[in-house]
């Protein structure tokens, strides 16, 4: 149970604006072989998708606080994220797994008022695919 909680927590934090490497945790647990790979993939995907949902809510509801010192993004960062999102639209959420750009993209989706169901579907597919590829590569080397 501890391994699943560690994986879920690292995946959730990795999807927010805080730095974390959920991939390293997943690979370590896969190599250890103490837990079914499908369970690990499910837990990692759920945690990572939930972290992105947090970002979506931040974008959706915290914009009114953007002038405050503690606000997590600068006006320039917000503008860049909005520009990227406008350019590629909701399909850009399929890149939500990409380091550095994925987290701001999910915040931008909230800013752009992307419908939650569409957001959750695209982000979950993207996150699951990334973990599935990572697990496939890892398990093929064992």
C-alpha cells in the first residue's frame, strides 16, 4: 500500500507546478516487481490526471488573484500559455505529459474555460499513454 501511495503522490505532484519525477518512482516499482504493472499504471495515471485537474481549477478560478505577489505565474507566463493554447486548442492537451510545457498547458485550459469532461478525457489519455510507453520500455529490458 505504501508503494501505491508514494506513486500516487509523486504522480499528483509531478502534474502540478511543483517539480517531481513520477517516472523514476514508477520505473523503480516496475523493476522491483512486487506489484502488478497494470495496478501501478492505473495509480500513476490517476495521480497524474488529478494533478492536472488541480492545474485546471487553478487556471479557472485563481485568475482573479493574478496581481498578487503569491500568484504562481507571471503575466508573461500566462500570456505564453494562453497563446500556445489558442494556437493549438484543446488537442494541445494531448501534450500535457510533456515536461515543462504540460503543466502550463493544463492551467491554460482552465483559463480558456475548456469543458471539464473534454479536458479530463484528453489529459487522462495523454498521461496514460506516456506511462504505458514507459512501462513497456522498462519491462522489455527486464
